């Protein structure tokens, strides 16, 4: 089973987590960001950051909601928990997550293969009600 890491944002409005996939293909995503900037287009959907000394791309364009029960635990690398220590970076990433979630809830699509996150969000909320 492949291990996948995410940036998780806790949505206080719904009590769901929104998971933002991390990618190590930073060169690929830096080119995409540059192309968007060159065309004067927004680049909020992808952020390239350094987390504990490793560069990664956070793909807000692919974020999705999930119930806590589906989260196995915090990502561990080399026996150490992986986390973002800089509160300013966390605040900035959470701000971006809120902005993108609001766009997704309005039906904005970032990629042609984007799943219906509105339906997933409703399904996760339904599961939370049933689980109580």
C-alpha cells in the first residue's frame, strides 16, 4: 500500500477535514505556476513549500473533504512526525484552503478530472450524522 501525505485543514463549519495532496514533483508544478503567472492567471490552486527541509507541491486544486475516521494518523518519516512548524505558513495555507473550498462549493473546477467535491462533502456529512 502506498503512503500518501496531505496537508489537512479542519473545517469548523462542517467538522470535516479537507485534505490537500502533497507531490514531490515540484519542478512540474513550478512550471505550471510560472505559466499561469505569465498569463496573469491566479496561482492559488498550487503552492510549492518546504516542509521540514523537503520541497513539495501542495495541490489545493485536488483537495477533497473527508471524515476523521478515514484518517489513519499523522505522517511519520524516519521515526519523526512530519508537520509544518511555522505558524505563519500554516496560517497562509489555511487561508488558501478556505478560499479554494469556497470556490469549490460554488462549483468552480480547477482540473478536467476534478471529482464532485460537493457530493463528497454531502456524503461525508451524512456519514457523520449516521455515525452519531
